[in-house]
C-alpha cells in the first residue's frame, strides 16, 4: 500500500481524536477506550473506500449503529433536553420508521 493512500485516514484519525478529546474534556465526559476505538474505526474504513466501497459503507453503517448515546461522567444519561441520550441509529429509526 502506498504511503499516500494512508495520508487521509491518518489525518482524519488525528483530527477526530484531538477534537473529540478537547470536546470531552470541556464537557466533563471521559473518553474511554471503547469510544476511542469507535473513533479510529471510521478512519480505518477509509483505507478500503476505493478497493471495496461496499465494505466501507457497511462498516460505517455498523459503526453508526454501535455508537453510544451521550452520558455524563457517572455513566447516567444526560438530562439536558438538547441531548436525547440516543445513538444515531435510534434517531434515524425515529425519523424514518413509522409507528
């Protein structure tokens, strides 16, 4: 694999980790190993975007469904009305699946 092909995934990973760490610190949220793994999985899938776009898309969908809801340091769901505590898959399901 060429070094140039790894530049974009590495740059995205660094930006995501640094930005998320700063936001988590400012909001008083712990950045756990599981959350870091989810953050790094997205840029890792960028490596496969040209060779296997279906795999990359399926992986992104799976990561979106696996993303945790918002919690505070104690692990309790946020009571802030702007923060629903739902992951992105739950929000999309509410928008597009009729009740």
